[in-house]
């Protein structure tokens, strides 16, 4: 896999957590010092409790409930999915696709439960597992983890060039793992949390086919004894729960989605969409498998698309195929000039009346 740039390798964006400030009171120096220590110790738990009760008493509306002026029509959906079916059956490799319109609920699938080597898509449920640890109070986004020689891993990412003994925050490691698909960042989390915990967490997330084994983490281009598999349906399911604010917690889901939106990949799904369209996504590429799964925010409604391929002729053809799939959806989810003009004319007529 191609390495991203190495600039600022040990740095990642820091998303500070809000801290509930104690009320100011006139206290003696000794009592004031004790109060500061207690406040520091309780700040994050109090913040978590506040978020929980605020969400319970006054839950924000789901993204899927937002107003969409021109949702995709049934005839357009049929034409689009017919094009997707034709393109998928013609590709010289195995294909699995799961598509869901998050406004209308329309779905289309092509081999949604076929097993594919997960490659770097495994980092999606690993990210969820990290947030489960945060929810349990065993980690925070500011927790420092020290990079050691045994964490260092080849392939994608810039952390492999960082000096041993460097301490990085959980947020920095998460950002590297998702936006650069950094393998060293992934290894740091695996070593910190343990494979046993991850295997249990994958099951707790309801993943039936998405597994994680040490052999499947190998970067070998050849077959391995136990592969890490996944499916288009399960990857799309994770994304939908993030979109709905239901993966781990609403706050966790929002933070995961924000990280996914900063993915640095500019090929595959991203390349098939116009500039200005927002997408939160994760790519994967290993052992003749090439994937991209994402949430796309379009003018005619948000949608999830998971495109997985294996036994591909070459990676270039697979990337081009995934870009073509994205372009086919764009053709139907865009608002073209004719439609925009018709809406403007309608608005003008209403104003004149």
C-alpha cells in the first residue's frame, strides 16, 4: 500500500473534551488545593454523565430524519441499481455491494454476505472497540500510549518512522489509523487492548462474519492460514449505526464519523464524487482485495455504500471499478442545472403569487 506523506508524523489533531468547571468559592488554600485535585479527577466522569443524561432527556434528531427536498424517486432508483448490477456482473473479479438510502430506506445489494478478506476495513470495528474502552472509563482520548519497537508495522502510515518511546494520545493514534490507514497505529491498539478483547467486542457488536485473527493481520500477499473476513452488509451496518448515533454512544458515533470524514484517500469512492460532496469512509487493500465503504452526504439525501472486491486482476482496475460505482450513484443523487432551474422557477412563481 502506498505510504502517505511523512510530514508531522508524530502529530495528529487533538479534539479536546469539554470539562465541567467547578463553581468559584472563597476557600482556604488547603481546601482549594484539595478541591482542584477532586475536580480534576471527577471532570471527565461528570462530563460523560452530563452527555448521557442530556442525550436521554433531549435526544438530538437523527441525521436520517433531516429534510430532503428532492429524495430519489422509485424509477430513478430502479435505473441506478440496474446500472450497478450490470457493472458489477461485468467486472472481472468478485464483487460485493450494499447500498442504502438513509432518507427513504431503499436498499440494494449484490452478494452482500459474500466473504472478503477485510484488509484495512478491520480498522472500523477496532475503532469501535477503542470507544467501548472509553465508554467503560478504561481509556480517554487523551490517554498516552508509548510506541515500542514491537508495535512497528510496515505498509501504510507514517508512524512506522516515529522514534521508539514516543508517547501518542489515543486521539492521535485513532486519527492515524483511520485517515492514513496506519498499520503501526493499529498494532498499538491491538497490543494495548489484546486480541481476546477485540474478538469479544466484535461479537458484542453483532458481527457474525467479521473476525480478527493474528494470521489475518499479516501483510503477506499470499494466502494465510486464518484470514480476517468481512462482508459488505456488515461494514454497511457499522456505518449506519455510526450515522444514527447508535454505535457505542451518540457522542462516540459523532467522533468516529468526524474522523472518517478526514480520510486522506483521494481514489476509489472519493474520486467518483464531485468536489464539495462530503464523505466519511474507510478503504482496504490487501491480498488481491480492494475495498471502500462510506457514508456519502449528497444534495438528494445521504446514503451508505460498501463496495468490496477480491480476486481482482490488479489493484488499479479495482480502484477504477469502485470509482465507477460511486460515479453511477452520483449521476442519480446530484441536482443538475435543469432541476435547479425548475426549483428556482417554482420559487419565483410562488413569490409572485
